[in-house]
C-alpha cells in the first residue's frame, strides 16, 4: 500500500554558490554526502524535499543533515536516516522508501514513494 508520494525539482545553478560553503553543507547534508558539486547537492536536496512531501509534514521535525542519500552497489539511490529524523521516519511505519533521482541541463528531480 502506498502511504505517500513526493516529488521535487530544482535548478542546479542555484546550488553553485553552495559548493564551497561548508556551513551550508553541514546544515543541509549528512557528513557521508561529501561530494560538493552543484549537480550532486541539487539532487540530494530535491530528494530530501520530496521525502518531506511524501510524509505530508513538510520539513517540520526533520533535520536535513540527518538524512543521507547513498548509492547501492549498482548505483541505485537510497535513504539512510539518523538521529531524531530516524525516529520520525520509523513512526510513519513505512516498510520501504523508494527513491529515484534524475538530472538534465539545469534541472534535478527526485521522486519518493513511501510503501507500507
């Protein structure tokens, strides 16, 4: 059963100024998300926004730096949750959190499905 869906699209160029700003990186990204180019940052930020939309809560009660987007051995993206954000996600009772990322030109998009 689908518990929630979320999608977010963002302009990659918006994240150019974030590339070398450690303060912003630490605020919005998990320490495992160490790559700092604009395309990477934009797609990860879109994923976190799409997740908040799928939850139906917006960014309330979520710390973006406690959400990490990693890749499995085949390159498929997936979420890892830490701290209080892990508790919030667990309380939602989603058995699976599906994530798809894409980018083209100056756009990055993320799509999330929460499955119960």
